[in-house]
């Protein structure tokens, strides 16, 4: 059976060319058909989405849009719904993640987009979300209105299930006509969401499209890049740099590149009662989606002086990763991923033989933990459950050790007492860290979080202001003035 990806209002499915891609995992196979548009079809799709966004979406109250999204998410959360059942069956095959990881991860992530959370998104970025529906008074005088782009292009990357929904839903909340470019590694969830949303509210369904093309090669790509008012893109820095070079100078570009996550553990969190539980939380952050997310930890800085020494804490983390393996087996690795782990482990083995490191886990294990007693700067691991723990005398040493990676900093997981949490957060913020989370929640950002330290919604809009003086001047032209 072939599963067709995409949502293409205004285009006939029979007139499209489809590329079939086979996926294999866990002893099962699936064939996904990806739409390949020509230049004329791409232009027609842009015209359709932009036109409908202007005449329909932008005239709707944002409350109606939020209600439609909430209803869509409610169905996807319902494990008896046909699309949810399809997601639980196909996503493990397509992404390679085990079924329980997909089930739990999908539920946790989708809950981010229920109506109460959508209202939090809006309240986080707008003092008065009603400005999305029309002019609203401002405290200083005058009026303000927020306008989303007529055509917002989303360029998604990665294989973390449903990750594309974040930007897609943000675009809808600001009433932007949206076209999403699917990632080959996970082309299904955005397609299902858009199709289901179109069933619930057909008018909204005409204002967004989901498609695919092979980056840099498809004839349709220049059309989409030329027609979009705003482009929100995810991927590696080289990919984003190349994409930026293709865009008109007037196009707003919102890139989100690769990041390196890390954790910081204070001595007060390391006693015989707290340390094992903390190690379990850290292991879950490492194992969840195999460190593929930009917020996943790759290194933990562990402070000396607690009742549990850093070396002992490293063994706790290793034990927890080993315990997770039978219940959440690691997905099959590509040749490149396996080579990356082998290279990283090889370097750690040399350090271990020289007495500079302790390497836990065998090459045959699905995880690797290395512990060092000498301070080291933050650096990438081999991913896919590879973790380094660095012992430190003081948490005050952390900022200098992560500062060289400033361009790649985003999420830090912190386990420390309140006073030290705020002092460390201030220090880390000054060198580029934009999100502080507890261990166990590093891979689950809160609704309304500021991605890469920016606004999820406010960065998408243009504000129109009626100055107080303009309102006063208009009074002179009113029919009731003599």
C-alpha cells in the first residue's frame, strides 16, 4: 500500500508526478509517494494559497483558527482515530524510532498545541492578541494591528516526528498563507495535519499547502523562493547559507540551524537520593529521538563536592541508558551515523588508555558514556546515545567552556539550587544560551517558548500603527465638525 504525502489544494492529484520512496524498519516496509511539482503547478499553488489567505484566512477571527487547530489536535491525540492509528503504525517505519518512543513522543508533543496552549502562544508574543483581528489601542496612544505574511514558506528538516507542526501552526495563528516543504525523513505528520484541518474547516484548508522537492534540483524551487514573502527554514548552517543566497533581498528569512545542547549539575543535586533519579532524567533526554533535536544534551558538566562523585554519577547515567535499551531500542543507524559513533568512541578509547577518561559501554551496546576528570570545552559527540560527562570544581567554570560554541548554543539543562540557577542562567544568557530547562525536559520545550531566543509569532508579522496624532488630525475632517 502506498501512502501519499502532501496537501495540495487547487491541484488535481491525477495531474501530479509522484516520487515513491521506500522505508524499512523493525521488519516492516512502507512506500511513501512524494509530490513533485513543475514550475506551472508551483506557481498555481502559490497563487491559490496566497489568494485564499487574503480573502478567507485574514478575515477570520484568530479564535476560529485556534479552535480549528485544537479540534485537529484532539483527533490526532485520540488513539482510536484512523489517522492516529496510521501515525503509530507508519512513523516507526519511516523514522526508525521504536513504536513506544513514537507513541509517547507524539502524545507529549501534540499536547503543546491544544487550545489553552495556543492561547499561551498568543499571549506570550502579543500584549493584546486581538491586534491580529484588527486595530487595538496601545498604552501610549494610537492603535496597532498585526499582519502575517501573505505567503509564508516553511522549509523543514530532520526526522523527529511532527516537528514541522511548530512552525506550521505558528503561521496559521498569524493568518499567513503557508506552504510547507516536507523533509524526506518525515513527510507524513504535516500532511496528515493539513488534510485533517481541511476536513474540520475547509476554508482554512484552502490557505495552506504541503509539498516536497529535492533541494537545489527541482524546477519548482525557484518559484516558491521567489513567491514567498517570508521563509522560515531549518537545517545545517551550510544549507541555510545556500538557501539565503537564493532569496530576493526583500524576503524576510528566519533560519534555525543546528545546535548543541548540554547539561549542568550542581553538587547540591548529587546525593544518594537525588542522583539516581537525576541520572534517569538525563538518560531520557539523551535517548529521546537519539539526540537528533537541537535541544538534546551531548555533554554534562558535573560539579565535584556532592555526596555522589561525578564518576559515580556517570555510572548511574550509563545504567539508566542500559535499562532503556530493551524498552526503547535505538533505531537502525545509517553508515554515516555508525561511522560517526565509531570515530568518537575511538578518540575516547585513546583517552581511556592514557588514563585521561573512563569509557562506559561496549562497542556492541546501543549507548556510550565517557567520563573525564579534567575540564573540557563543549564539543559534539557521535550522537545516537553518546554522552560525555566532564567533572568541574565549580559551575562558574561552565560559561568559559561553552563560549567557543556560542553560534551553536540554545538549550541548557540545569540541576542547581534557585540562587545558583539564576546566577548561572545570567552567565549563560550572556554567551548565547536562550533556553534553560530542567533535566528530563530538555527535549520538550514549553508552549510559547522563544525558539533560539526569538519570538515564535511576533517575528512573523508586520505591525501597522496609527499614531495618536493621526487620529487627532482625522477628527478635523469628521462630518460632525463645523
